[in-house]
């Protein structure tokens, strides 16, 4: 949030005086335009929230852990898809027994499920035209914690131009769908100039990258401008014509400049995670002209896009660039061809066909090979989630963050009962960690109430159609 020099009726005269003194006309506009990125400079550290909604359900028999309990034990062995997350066991909460308000489809379950996933409300309309009947949780949180006018980051992985059930998880206060960004390069561009250059160390996926030259130049200019403004402020503070009130305000500006300088030059400061270290810059820059193609290899390029989005969201949080984000992981009727062994036997069906267990967008079948392929795809997606979470861990966000992964249906038959929910990060100490629990068939709004409380400090939200309340077994 921008710092304002003065408020009230006499603003113009005071600013005119200060702008005209000692060349400060350049300095103060620069200072007031500095983005306040350090979340940890405030009295209470914020809690960042990232909501991921995947497509077409899971194969439940081979997805869930074998038993509830401590994840350090549950995930240490076995062949379930979630075993791919075992390296994050201490920071995970896996929850079964969560339903959407509308537990079975009235028309097309894909659009209906997407519209409920982050709103916790029965959708308006039915079938492929279903839309939300209220705001999504990211919008509610953003309005409480982001600077005024800052929207949540809204991201997409998949065919954003497929013409049928595209973005459908982030909704404004009137239930209107919010447009999503499908190319990680676009988010990367908005971060350039905010992020500190890295020192070449590795992180996340283990591939360190040199920062782009544009970032170096922007930071160099910012440092030189800081030096200039600091010197002018020092001189102006000595002016006997200044009132005590004006000197106090100038001192606040001076202190703000020193804070920025320290954060840009001290590698041990609390936001050292706000750097390009661990970011796959080359992979992101290769997407300048990206356009989804389901035949891209491997897996239509889907998992690569998801992981790059996750890298950038982790970086945006570490820099306090934005405090909440969503990612729709696949289209409502996702045609991405996953190159898993069983799918090769099928002749490379799209994910939607596999989830239906038949080569059809409408019918529901029982093809055992398609069921096996779905289980193999679940493993691929959990591997992607694990790699993406590495970046949140490596940037020190485990106790400052809630990453929620879910799906828009529970499984391929469009059921919306027992929809999988996985949480990474304790949300400032709010969520239990290292456990697999059963919520007992509650609506997803109960869980989203908890995320809202962790992120905003509002201790009694009544989000969606939850009726208020929480999932007690999920509390720390």
C-alpha cells in the first residue's frame, strides 16, 4: 500500500513546498510509488493463500492413503498417488470427507463442480452454463488483506480457448467469472523489477538461473534513486523553516528509504526468499509466444505450466507482491493427453475420456484400463504438486502460507462427495499439520471458513452455504 505524505485540505500547499525544496520533486514521487512488498515489516506477518483446483477427479481406490493418522507413517510406504507427497509430510494436512453443497450433477458436473469449488455455494444454472452464485474465497480474502484495488492472481493451466467450460473458479462479488492468465511469462513480467537478483543458488527443482538483465538494471536504478532521495532528505531535515510535524513526516520517509535499501542489499533479511534463485527463468522466457496444444510433449505441456505457475506464485508471496492466488489446473472437460503407460494401451485418450472410463464426453463407462490410466495420471499430478511445493518450502513460506489443492469433482462419475482436499502450510499456526483426517461429510465451506480466518483474522466467517463453523479435527 502506498504511503501518503499528507492528507486533508492543506495537502497541495505542503506538497508544493516540499517538492520545491532541494530538488525533492524527483525524490518523493519515487518514494511514494515504491511498492510496499515486505510483508514482515508489519506488526503481524500475513498469511498467504493459494487455491488450486484440478480437473476431472481422481481414481479414489489408488489415490487416498490407506489409513488416517500421522502422515510421516502413512506416506512412508505404499503405492497411493498421495505417497508422491511424502517429502512434505510434516507440512501437509490431507482431508477426506468433504462434500460440495450440490453433491451430484444436475447437468454437466464439470461446470457445476468448478463453480462450487471455491464459492461453497450451489451454482446458478445447470450444465455447461452453470456459474457461481456468490464470490469465491480468493476474492473475499483479497478484499480483506490486499491493498485496495489489488485483485487476486488468477491463473490457468490448459486450453483457455477451448470454447467450452474454461475458467470457472474465481468469481467476483456478483458471481461473475474472473478472467485468468494461462501463460506464466505474463506473471513473470509483472514481477520483474520487484524481485531481488539471485546469487545463483539452487532451489525448488534444483535448477538455479541467472536473473534477467532487465531486473539488474531496474534494481540498479532504484538503488541510485534511493541514494539521491536520501541525501536530499538529509539536507531538507536541517532546514529551520520546517515545522516539527513536517520534520516528523520527512523522517518517516527517510526511514522508509533505509528499509528499502536494507532489504535490497542484505542477503540475511527476512525476505531473502524474494529473489530469482530457484526460478526457472529460461523455461519461463521460452513461453513468450506460448499457446496450449494438447499434443505438446510430455502431457500436453500441462504439468510444466502448472509447475512454472507455482514457482511464480511462491515468489510473488515471498515478495509480498500479492497475498492470494488461484490456479485452475485443467479445463472442465480436459482433453490433455497424458502419456502414461495405460493410456498408450488405450491409444492416447484425453483426460476427460479417461475420467469417464469410456471414449465419450457424455457416457459413463467401466473400462478397467482407463481406470488404471487415471490412477497413473494422479501420480503424475501429485509429482507436479510436490515439485511445486518445493518452491514454497524453499522460500520459507511453510508457516506463512496455506496452499489448498482440490478437484472440481471427486471422481469421473461427476460425484461431488468426498472431494479430495490437501493443505500445505500451517497458515500462521492455524492448521494441524502432518495428519490425514476424515471430516465426516461436511461442506467445503467449513474448510474455507478456516482459510479465511487464518488469512484475515476474522474469527467467525460464514462463507458460502457453510452455516459457519470449522472442521475441528483440522485445527492446530
